[in-house]
């Protein structure tokens, strides 16, 4: 039987190529912060990249759909040659490292494959040699190359380290025999003074030596170690972890200093305290964090394990942070120490999804996943349910309170916005639209509200009778999730699934400025008191601070 591919298979292959698409490698000039070139050859994911020691070549490793290794000339910005990265009867290669001395040798490794490659430039070929590990079958997570190319070290998912000789392509030793690294060896670095820095998936950072690989020095970090990079001879080094921490560690005392941190889950909310732009708070998954605005420094972290915080608000007096959690509880924390002040248990049945406070600090208004809006009386020692307002049929996404505390508006994903009378605790007005409302704002003069949601439209409504005044096309693609208005009511900002921050003129209904910077869906956005900054947060864990375009 001849090995012809059927027309159907050819069509399927073409369709697959169309679905996967080609991914680019972007080459940057680090000093000038400029894009130099886009290198396109790999289908789908690009697994790993490595530069040659003299920056002559770049080697790239394609993902499972591509499976090829390509060598690029940096000077010509073009591919020299390519080859399948692994044999047919083994798994995918996921790691690549260049030789430290020669521009013509590199190593790839992955699931059951370890290969040393030689570049044959005159013939534009790369020649692989499979390394022999005998009976040992391992999935490689990380590679480290010795400075003189005498050996390279492979960190595995099993939690041990293999030492290979690149000349003989044979296994020299492996270890540790006992007490292997928990959750695998995720990062490995060779030091000039001899020995290895090893990072594990469980967040352990260890200095060890071959052949025993027993820890000589070790520290425990937060989150699995993803990268280790040396400064100078390795007297100081930096460690990155899965929980978005970057630590600086000095080799002599082996003590860590946290230098940069950020959220590592989708950020759900951002809020400024009343009247000051110096601080703001954000919440994501199990964390509430308070940040210093101008220095981007984290001042406080409050953690409730295994829970998700959906919303936060500062009390007007600044003495507590009120937070909404998916376990149906409202928790209040002290903003300076992070101490838990009180908990309202069973505040909502299907989690608390939105929260707001009144300016007299005597009430908290919460919205739940089941659609109830509840008004709580907050005393010195007591928290009492004043009223449960049952009108919404789906989760409450946003709550805003009027300045005089006599009225509030709640937006819900059931397609309604309800304006509530907080004195009589009854409904004043209902706004209906064919959308899942995500955000709502009072105009500072409080006779109009603006709303937006999944229909991408920004609507202005009359508070008195709930009639629509005007509708604007808020975005060309994707829902609008966050909105805030200036204290004067002249401009407002929006952000959503198109990843753009937009500044609008309220009266003209036109976009005046657009901010491009987010790589994930924007979840919430706020203008700082005093109109100095705009802070937007997104589903990829980013917090971006923008200069407000108008001087107030």
C-alpha cells in the first residue's frame, strides 16, 4: 500500500494550520526598547528560546503542534535551518540551552528526550545526538550548563538532577537518591565557583553540589520557583516564582529580600480611600493588597486561604476595608495591620459579589450571587441586617451609593439596574436593557446614571423616571466591565474585554484618549481622588497606573 495522504486528510491538515496559526518570535533591542524583527515559522505555541554565547544565533523550540527546533541568524533576522526536535517514539522537547563557549552547540530536552545538537553552517543543517540515560526514564523541566561546557545538568519532574557529559553524551551521575525535590526541579543554575542553585516546584531554593546533591544552603520561598538569574559571578542572584514574586538573594548569607510582587490571579476590584490618591487597594482570589500609589510598593497583604474576594470598599473614615467573599461572608479588616475586625456570616447564599459603604460609616450594602441586595447596620460591636431587597433575579455586579446616603443603584447580570430608596428600603426605579450590566456610576449631580455591560453600549439614564437619555457605542469588541466618573462629572473612563482604557467627554459622548497596555480583559477601573491617576486592573493579574490626561 502506498503512503499517499487522502484528500480529506490534506483538507484536515490545512484546516488545522488555519486554526493554529503561526506565532511570532519578537526580537527586541533591550537598550533602545525597540522592536527589531518578527520571526515567524512555528505553528502554535513556542516552548523555549536561547541565544548563543556570542549572540550570533537564536534557537527556538516549537510546542506539541509544531515539534520543530529552528536556528535563526540574528544578523540576517532569518532562519538558517530547522529539524524535528525529538524522535518519533518519545515525547516533546520543552527546554533548550546553548553552550557557554561555542556558538555551534546547544541542548534540547523534554519528555524522554535529551539531545545535543551541532550546527553545520556551511550545509545549513543541525545534527542531533541522543543522550543515553540507560534504564532511567525522566521528564526534564529545566537545564543548566556549566561555564566551561564540561557538563550540563537536567532538573526533572521526579525531583532529581541528571548530570550529563556533552562530549560523550553519557550520564555521569544522578541524585539526590533520597529526599528528592518536591514538585520537581523547575529551575537550575550553575555557579562559577562550582555547585548548583536549584529551585523546586514547591518553592524551595537550594545550593547543592554533585554527586550527592544534598542541600548545603536552603530557603523556602512563596510559590514554585520559575527562574533563577545570576548577577556577576553569582554573589547575588534573583529568583522568580509562580506567585509573581521576585526575590533578591545574596549568596553568602542566603537570605531573601522581596523586591517586586504583584497579583498572580485575575484582579477583581480596585478602590481608593476617600479623599486621598496616596494609597489604593486591590483584591484577587485569596488576596487583598494595599499599594502605595507613586512607588508601586505593596504595603499590606491580607490573605484568606482557599477563598475568592469579589469586591472591596474603604469605609469613609478609613478605619476598615470591607470585603465580599465567595463563601457568602463579608469580612472587615483594619487597613494598617490587616487584622480581622469582624465577619458577617451567611451574608448571601451564593457568595457576596458586590459591596459598597455609606459615607456616615453606619451601613454596608451588599449584593449576592442569588440577586439579593442586603442593607447592614454597622455598630461599634454589632452588625445587623436591616433589610433584604429581593428584586434582582441574577448576581449583583456593581453597587453605587448616592452622596446623601438616601439612595443607591445596583447593577445586575439579569439585565436590570435598580435604584433603591435607602430610607424607606423600597425600590424607586427599575431600568431594563438587553444586556448583562457590569458597571454603573452616578453623575456627581446625581440626576443621571451611566451604565454599561456585555452589549458594549454606554447608556445615560434619568434617575427620576428611569428613561434612557442616550446610548453610545462603548467598544467595538467585547463587554465593558469597569467604569468611573470624575468628581466634577466632566469626564469618565471605561475598560473592558477589548483591553483598552478609554477616557470620554461626558457631555459630548466622545472618546478623547485611549490607553493601550493591558494584555488581558480589564475587570475594573478607577480615577484617583484629585484626578491625578487612572488605575485599571485586569484578568491577567496586572495593575496599570495611567497619568490622568487633564489637569484638574
